[in-house]
C-alpha cells in the first residue's frame, strides 16, 4: 500500500467511525428524552434556587478570599490565619451544600440539616473576615457572600 492509498483508506475509516459515533449519540439522546419514572429530582423551589445561587457565589468569593489569606500568610504576616482557617472550613461545607442542593435528589430533611450547618459555617467565616474588610476587598466580598448564603440557607430551612 502506497502513501496515497493509505490516506484514502484512513479517511474512509475516520468518516465511517464519525457516522457511527453520531448514530450512537442520536440513539442515546433519544433515549434520554423518555421519562421512565425513575428520577428522584423535584422541581426546585425559589428557596432552593436561592440557596444554590448563593452557595456558588460564596464558593467563588471564598476561593478568592482564601488566595488573599494565603498571600498574606506567605508574606510572613499571621494576622489572617483565623480567616484562612474559617474560609477553608466554610468552603468544604459550602461545596457539599452546593452539590447536594443542585442534584436535588436528597431527602429534604437531610438537605435542610446540611443547609443549617452551612449557615453556621458561613457565619463563622463572616466573623473571621470582618476584621480584614477595610484592608482586603476579598475579605469584604467573602463576608458579604457568607451573609447572603447564611440567609438563603435559613430561608430554605424554614420553607
């Protein structure tokens, strides 16, 4: 087989596999549109949607705040050690809360318990960020996001 024959044969194989792949995707997509009654997901309430939105906003603000804490600590100043610790803990809990609330398949009693704990971690983070808000905009943004997220968690728990 010379080079030209190889290129032509290879092109045919690529085209055939591409068509086969598209057919499989089309079949899978068609299958996904049928409701077999096996989903546990419920329609999202306003309180749940607010919880999700505030949790993701808090994750973003917390990651930015954490980077600022790390930079200050790397510079030899220990003034933000408590803030860093609180942000790390809050991020772990808020990550779990954002994921579980977005899946929207968890038992509502358990999700409300998680939201209540999340609110507590947000309030702790808010408290530790507060002393730094004049010097670091990242801490202010994190504190504000934590306040909003704790309020959204509380509203979901009460709904």
